[in-house]
């Protein structure tokens, strides 16, 4: 049996007992891949040893859909009754595990009424409930829900990588299909375990959504606790650049690009790019980051204000 390391690495990296995340979204335009990774993560969460896919009682029950703390919704159209069934389980205690895991695949199939029903459980999470959602169409998910999810992008392997691995495996007489699956997952983990990366994206998201007037700046700056300031500015720059393109190259978080597009016109974005570049230069020459950030946000708002006049 192939031991999938994806769910385990992700589990370890997220340190679930220490962080307050209760809802995850696995997304990319490949729904099969999203679902594969999400299901593997769910199995690891409930696994007796948290290694996942080890054939323990819990893993067997998850695979046969008989685990008492595991709920899976996987239909083309998800009905209100299905959501009601989940809602009824939210306030109960887990039966055999320390968590109850609710998986909803292809969350875009949940209609707006049902999404609104679920919103409350994302807003006031119960620490024993974990939601795992997948979607290849995140534009059909309510913004209020999106903002409460920890989003994990599931990247695909390039065809070049695939052919190298395929050759390698053929030479060693190994089942390619299994290896491909494992490698795609490993690839995902390499990306998803980067806690910094996810934290940085979340910081950018919170700043962009809350930045409306100069009076917001001190609060936003003081709440920001960045591990990697370079990464912050580089992603911001990339994000603004991508918002100018009709077909985005941004592979990691398309909804962030949409936030920029909604908030800033192309004209403002063009003015902001040199401002970000300038901030980056200041950072390299060791200027105080609070000062850099203050200036950056102030100048972005200034461009936005003048563009609207
Ligand atoms: Zn197990």
C-alpha cells in the first residue's frame, strides 16, 4: 500500500490543535484533484495515529463511509435537506474521535440559501467541528464564506515533470498511476506546508479588504505580524501586476486578484506598482517596516482618491 504523505504533512504543518482554523477550502480548476487531496486530508484528521492511510479502524471506517464522526456530501446538486442533516450534527459531541469532520465536495453546488445556513457555523465555529470544502469554481461561493476559509491551492504537475517520472518508473517496473497520484500530492504539500505563504496571503487579504480610508492604516499596520516582509511585498507586487492582465497568471489565489480588481482601477494599479517597488527597495536598505507599510498604504489610498476625483 502506498503511504500518502500529503494529509500527514499538511496536518503537521497546520498544527491543528494550536490554531483556530475550522474550515478549509481545497481549490484549483481540477475538481478531481481537489477532492482527492481533501479526502486524504480528512482521513488523516480522523486517523487514530494521524498518519492517515495506515489501515487503522478509523481509516477503514472513513473509507467505507461508516465513521460516526465523518460526514461526506458529494452530489451534483446538494439539497437543503443534506445541509439540514449536517446542521443537526454540529452541536453534538464527537463519538469516537476528538473532532467531527464534515466534507463537502464541489461546494459550488451548494445553493445560496444553504450556503447562508452554513455561514453561521463558520462565523461561530465549534472547536470540535472541522469543515473541509473543495471547489473548482470559487466564484460561486459567497464572499462572506470565502473570507472565513483557510484556502489551500492544489497545484498540478507540469507535463514535463510527469514524463520524467513516468520514464523513471517504467525503468523500475513500478505502477505509474499510483506514483502519479502520490507525486501530485507531494507537490501540493510542498506548497501547502509553507505556513508563511498562507499567513502572508491572509495578511494581504485582510489589509486589502479593510483598507478604505487613512484612518484604517494605524490599526492595519499594528495588527500585522509578518514573518517574511520580503514575501509580503513580492506577493503584493505580483498580485497588482496580475490584476492588470485579463487572463491571470496568478496560480495561488485567484480571489485575491479579484479583490484588487474590484478595489482598484487599472490606472490606480499602474500608479501603485512603483510605490510597491519603492517600498521593496526601502526594505532592502533596512528602513523600519512599520514606516514602510504606513507609507505604502497611505500612497495607495492617495492614488485611489485622486483617481476618483
Ligand atoms: Zn489511520
